[in-house]
């Protein structure tokens, strides 16, 4: 059982968190509160262009990491091949 101080802290955190549109829709379906205005819910969502640009940036960063790792693997394979060749020619 949480103490009174913990309950107070949890309540303060809940008040300061932004509203969740999914929860608002569920509460409206239950009849506990009015349905949220559709314009407000849409205003909070990023535009498709912004979302696409952010996704493109994440994919580009991931591709750069893959390219670097692939280069390191290629160097490792080349070094292993040179060592194997040197051992065979001894």
C-alpha cells in the first residue's frame, strides 16, 4: 500500500502529464466525459511530412552504422585472408 506522500507524488505526476487521446476516447465511450474535439486531437499529431522526414533521418543513421560495420567486417576478412595466405606460403 503506497504511503500518503507516494500517492501525492503520483497524483502530481498524473496532473502534469499530457492528455492521452486514446484514454479520452475510451472515457467518452463509457459516458464518463464528453468526446474530445476532433480538431484538438489532429493538431497534436505531427504532419505526415515531418513524420516521414524523421523516419528518413532514423533510417539514414541506421544505414550509416551498417555501412561502417560492413567496412569493419571487410577489413577483418581481408586481414584474416592475408594471415592465412602468409601461413600457407611459409
